[in-house]
C-alpha cells in the first residue's frame, strides 16, 4: 500500500513544446510601371521626336528602386521592400508587350489603409556601401554589371540610346548616349499620393507611368549632343545628376 501511494505522487513529465508562432499575414501589392514617351507607348530602340526636331531612342532604361514604404493616415511609414530593380527591357522591348508595363510584386504587406507610397530611385548610402559579393544571385544587388569596381559603389540608373540628328531613323553619324548615374548624393526620393487599401490574402494593384520624354524635356530640351556621356565622374557628374533627377520627376500615378 505504501508503494502505491508513493507512485501516485510522482510528477508526470511531458516533453516541452515550442511556443506556436503567430501566423504572419499580409496582402500583396502589385506595382505596374508603364513606360511612355509623351502620348506614345515606350518601345526600346524605337525613335521619338524631341521638340528640337531631333530623334532619340532608348536602348537601355533601368534603375534601382529602394526604401519602398507605404504611408498611413497618421503619417506612419511602413517599409515593405528594401530594394528591387526596374528594367524596361523586360516588357518594353516590343510594342506587343509595352502596354503591360514593368511589374513589381511585394508580398506580406501589412493590412491597412494607406494614403501614399514613398520610394527611392537609386540606393541609400547604407546599401551603396555594400558590394555584389554580399548578396545571393537572386538579389538585384548581386548584379556585377551595376557595380563600379573602380569606385566601389553601385550604378543607380542606366540610360543608353541614340540621338539621331539626321532625322532619318537610320544609324549613321549619330550621337550615342551613355549616362550612368550613381553616388550617395544622387539618391532621389519620390512620394505619390493615392489611396491604397491592403487586405490580408488579397492582391492590390497600383498603376504608375514613367514618361521617358521628361528625362530630356523639362522647361528646356536637354543638350544631348554635348552632354551625352557620363559615368558620374568628377568632370561629368552634373550630367548624371540632372538625368536621374529628371528620371525621378518623370514618374507619376497613372
């Protein structure tokens, strides 16, 4: 009997269980950025007329987009994506797909009502101080072609193409355009005001456009002939800075 009583008071031990992590929910934000040139769809390598009657095309148009945030009604900013890349080669190489725009899909966005979206064109100093070797191959920051080894920083934006002064749409004595912008001081920020409603497990789409004409045409026409090349060097950084500023200003809500 004594043995039985002793057994009754032996504590029963159960294996410890890890606490259950709450399921992280969120919605999906799909950003569509459609390229145009004035009233026409933007198609890479097609020529477009400038106000000075010269023709211009874009063979490459790409840039880093970073620090993507949503702003709620209390002006609180929610970071939803650290960095990505917009490359107009994907859908704007053909007139058949240009109307689709370039798509950026961001998952796990906190549910809520937002009044604006903010983002950077280029990279903040903290990311610009890294190198492609710091990232896995699926990260846009791993692209060695977007990195200057000689200066140890990234290329923020690439604008390449042709200025056709002969107005014949044929490559002859044309001016080749190569403008690569990138320095901590050239990091641009943009805020677009529009209502964005994020619902768990639901995809929300917002439509933006980039008017490539505004990269060269503001109050005046950019002097492409004499300012057609820049790698953000000491002697040509003013060219790269003006172009990346124009590029940022060319983006708007559709």
